[in-house]
C-alpha cells in the first residue's frame, strides 16, 4: 500500500490473497498505526471485490475507487514500487522460505530513497524528520542528536 501524498510504502506479508486476509492485514498494519484513510484506490482484483473486504470498508467508512488491473499509466504509483519490491526481494533472497524476513528491510530501503515525484524521502514526509540509521549516526557523530 502506498500513501498518495508521501509515497510512503506499507508492506505486509499475506499467507494467501483473500478478501478477509487483506482486511485483517490492512487493519493490523495500517489502521492501527495511522487511523482510517478517507478513501482507497485499488485495482479490480477479485480479492478487493470480496464481500468481506467491501463490508470492512463500509463499516469503517472508507470510500472505495476501482481502477483497471495492471494499468501502469493509471496505477503507476503502486505498480512501480511493486516491481522494485519484487526485484529487491529476488536479489537478496537466500532461499524461498525467508522472503517474509526481508520485508522490513526492503520497506525501509524503499521509504528511505528519494522519489522522483517529490524529490524527498517518503520517510521524511511521513514522519516530519530525516531517517536516522546506524550509518547516519556514525557519519554525523560530531553533530548533536537532539536537533529535532
């Protein structure tokens, strides 16, 4: 899932792609931390049209907007990062069973890279501050860390 304004990417592993699983993952990984967005834009995949997901959106008051499947020109905001995610996971995957363990680091990498659309880190737009990583800390060890 990608925030339209900040381009911040939210990733959650799903054991299978079912309407009920998507509802649970969306609640657990997004709503619990950020609240309910006013609307969601998604493709016409069957799991987004399932009764559980539609009821979930209705109950929590999320407006739904469907777009064409795999339409990069319409849904490039999601399709491009999905392609990057697949490429990153393929390049760091050591065996087929540990891809879930790589998701957090992959999400960190994607959110700490400058986006062409904004020329700003999604992390900065989401949190209002630069990301602080161990490399950043070592590199700027002479700088006071209480500047925020």
